[in-house]
C-alpha cells in the first residue's frame, strides 16, 4: 500500500460522538466495567510537563489532566531502558523474571508469549483492545501486537532511532524502519517526513478507536514514539513552543493528550474511564537540547531516580480525588493486577510480580503499599532495591555512566563510567540521592541487603563474578 493511501486510511469517523442522556443512564444501569487508557511516553523527563516542572512552554492538557486526577510524585519503572520498561508494564513482571532487558533491536523475539500482557488479560474479559504507537517488546509474528491480545494496532515495532538516518544508526540500514498496521507493513521504509507525522497518526487512530468503541468496555494503549531521539513534530507544531524543537515535540504530545481526553468526554465515557499518563523512563540526556529534564540524579539507562522515576498522573472520576497529589510509591508492574481487579478479570496463569494497588492510588484510609520492596536493574545487572513505602533505596556496588558533555541538535554527547559503592539513601529526605547514610542506619542497610541477596539468588542465579583487573607492571 502506498504511503498516501495509508494516511487516508486514518480518517476519523465523521459521525457525532455525543451520547444521549438515555444511553448514559443505560450504561450506568448495566454497571459496565471501566475503560482504560494508558498514555506511555518515551524518554520523557520528569520535569518536561507542567505541573511537574516549569518548562518554558505550556502543557495545558497535561495540567488539566492533573487538575482532574492525582499527580504521583514517586512512581517507578523497574528498569530505565525501553524494552525492559515496556515489558514490565504490559506483563506486570520484573525484567529478571521475563528476561526482558535493555532495548531489543529489529527482528528480536521480545517478550516470551508465556507471559501474558494486559491486552490478553482484558480481552478474555470481553474488552476491545488497541495499541497505537511504539511496541518494542517483540518483532516476530508471535510477539507482535495482534498475537499479544490487541484487536487493533499500528506503529513502529521498535525505537525510531533504530533507523538508517539516525547519527548513531549502528548498521540499521540493513533493517528498514517499518510502519505496521494490524499485522501488515503499511510503510516499508519510514522517511523523515513520516516521522514528523507519528504523533498525529497515533492520536488520530486513538480518537477513532474511542469514537467507534464508546459502548465499551475498551482498553487503549498509546505508547508514543516521542520524545525519543530523533525528535520530530508535525508542521502544525514547528516553532510553536518558542523553546526549540524539543519544546515543539512536547507540546504536540500534550495536544495528543488533549485530543484523547476530548474524545472520552464527547463520547460520554469520561466518568467511566481510568486514564494513566507516564513515561517508560527518564530523559536521554546525552542529546542535550533534544532531551528532557529531570531534577533527580542521573537519567535514562541508570538505576538512579533520574532514570527510573517517571512523572505520573491517574484520573478516574469519582474514585480518585481531582487535583490531588501523592508521595506514595508504586511501580508499572502494579498496573496489570490493578486493572485486572477493576475489570473483574482473572490474573494470568504465569507468575505476576505486581500487586493490586487501587486502595493506594485512591488514597484509602491506612492504605499501604503491599510490596516489601521493588527491585531495579540496568541491562542484565541487578543494582538494588527500594522499599515499598519509597523511604529507603539501597544501591549494590555497580558501575554507571554519567554525562560529562551534552550533545546538541540531534548529536549525542559524551559519558564517562563511574562506580558507586554499597549505598543507602533516604528518599523522603534526600530524593536526589546526594548522601549515603549507610553508616547512620546500618540496621536498615543490613535488612535491605538480605532482601537484595534473596532477590539476586532467585532472579539472577547465574550472574558471573566480577573479573579482577590485572595490575599494570
């Protein structure tokens, strides 16, 4: 199919989205289960959107979403790298359980089908399901969206930088970046002009899906390719932010949020829809003015909070207090069991590490996080744990990269490698991980070391021992 024919196929239904008061009353009478919408950004910085940060451009739709829902200030991903993070969200499992580490390249197998996705769990309960955006958890027939519980799908199978036009293409010219729709290749070789339209295309499909499936129940997953480098926006947003291309791209993502929320409202399903807005990890700061901002330590591809702490908003009218904020800690692995509980769906037969945290996110009296700890890792290396209440974070000795020279205008900067010793951080009083307090709280450190060692033995039993460096003569 030609590229222009594809764009035409994205046409939005012209019928009115308004729902009569009679049909609304009927929906309530039928006690229909809630709809779910997850907006999952790529490499977005914690401070890129108001009200989390104060960027030099406005993000009115995310601000409005926060004013209608709850802003969660301590929300985590278990690994701050693309495929690992996405798999954890969709499966509810630790990367150490699924073996999904890092960022998988073209034609990769991806998430083993033995681990069910949110789509598969909800589909069994009668939900209509769709994913429009970046997939990146498998590029084989058995691991692409149509085989993983999604009725409708379109987008890229992996990151948009795995592309021959990217400065760090790493021989990706051997694998053309393809755009898929419902299991078929629609664009064989994505061009820069196509990349400019990705946010718009995903959004148009999302709105069309909501318009058609308004009688629900439905689950819509919207994992944007942006703001992952290389960054692009449509012509309507070029120069709009007056803060450079990154601001323009972020404003278009904000517009996308607004379009989705408008569709929910106009179709009369806003009050019966849980919306979650977050990112797969922190910013890829190597790219300087083409990267987002985080106030926390380090960034993407590290175990520090600049990488694994993501801005998060959840809206669920009547259940979550509008305009509220929470410092309760929770994680993407909890999304699957929480949505399953709300939908009345059974958990998958495979083990699931996440837990139902609905009482926590709705701020029920005396609600506590059911996890003793959350593990975090980078690549195949298990690096530490954070307690379920978000108070303490233990880093095992490990290496990490830190930026020493940022890039500019799409070119990467330079990192250097550093080491962290066994360290304990008080995340409530020192969220920026500046001071190792292990000597002040040895009993806490010892307890967390025991938990970490048990986790390592269970999920990383074959971890090779570190090689000692030979002394130079």
